[in-house]
């Protein structure tokens, strides 16, 4: 069953479905890229793990003002004072850094040196909101200082956009293309939720020309293979707030799909 929407399905922003959509879309996006690449390139998947700190306010730097010693501890202290040698016993304490969400991304490598040419990201709530946003922006900045093309596909209406020095053009969804040789400038493509996903360029090493990927075809394959048509609950409002005209449009799309 196809998505009732002409482009990106806004109901996929529901946290119940987003992670599965992210993995599935990235997989078929990589396949589409690999099919279009010249023979001297390959497309691979990488994985990022966000480290989330649990209760950071509970951490305390420095030493306590007052220490209460047990008889055993006092005896050990006296041994150290007179002999100058002590055997330390470890105490097992769980760390406050926990493993957070995982994300995949795409890297285009040039052969035979296996050098990184282009990094492609499908942005997630972990990239647009804290605490993961800071970690992602640090990785992003490191890439921007290298001779690597960076592509960021933002299919989210919610959350914060990537930082830019000028306002973004109007749109619900964005494709940021930061070519290594044109930075700090970047090409920004935008479209609305009423539009089909576009066919967009992916840069390679000069003088090799860009390849073009049909994002609508990638989305359709991901949506069908994950059977989101059976799983999504098209009831109520979208996971992210909409202006009144967009909300009416969404409800009209859903009403029309129910009549088919």
C-alpha cells in the first residue's frame, strides 16, 4: 500500500516509526547511489553511537570537605604514614555515560586509496535536539574542515535546522549540499510537504560529474519494503504541529485515501 502523501509522509516523524524509517531509507539510498556510481567509487554504511549522560547534575568535581574513616581505612592510613607504601583496593562504580541511539550514514569512497569523497546524512531528531545535537555538530564541523563533500537530507518538520549564516528559503524539507571546493557556501534545496521528493545531485571527485538520485523512488521503496502502509496509524494530527492550512490539507489527503 503506497503512502497517501505525494512526497514525504509526515506521520513517519512519530518516534515509534522514525528509527526504522531512518535505517530503511538509508539502506535503499545507499543502493541507489551504488547503482549510479562509476566503477572507481563505492558506497559504504557507517554507524554513529550517541553517548547520553544520565543525571549529569549528580556529578561533583573536587574532593569532599570532610572524610569519615572506618577502622580499616584508618589502619591503612596509619600504615601508609609509617611505611610510605600502601596497597589500594578498587571500588566498582557504574559510569554515568550510557550508550544512546545509533544512526547510520553513507560514505562514498574513491578507489584504490579508499579515500573519503562524500559523506551523506539523513538528519534525525538526535541531530536536531540536545543532547545529540552538540555531538553531531562537532562531527559536522570536523568534516567541513576537510576536503570532503557533505550532503545532509532533512526530512523532518520538527526540531531545529542546521545552523546557517543566512535565513533558509521557505520549505518543509531541505537538502544541504556543501561542496568541498565551494565552502563556506552551500547549495540548499527546499520543497514543501505537498511536493514529491526531488531528484538531486551527489558530488564526486573532480572532474567526475555529479550523479543524480531520485529520492522519491528511494522513499517509495523504503515505505513499501518496511510495510509502513500497514503499520502507520493515520488518525488524529501529525506528530509535529502544522499551520491550519497544512493541517486541513493533511486531513483531506487522509479522508480521500479512506475512500479508495
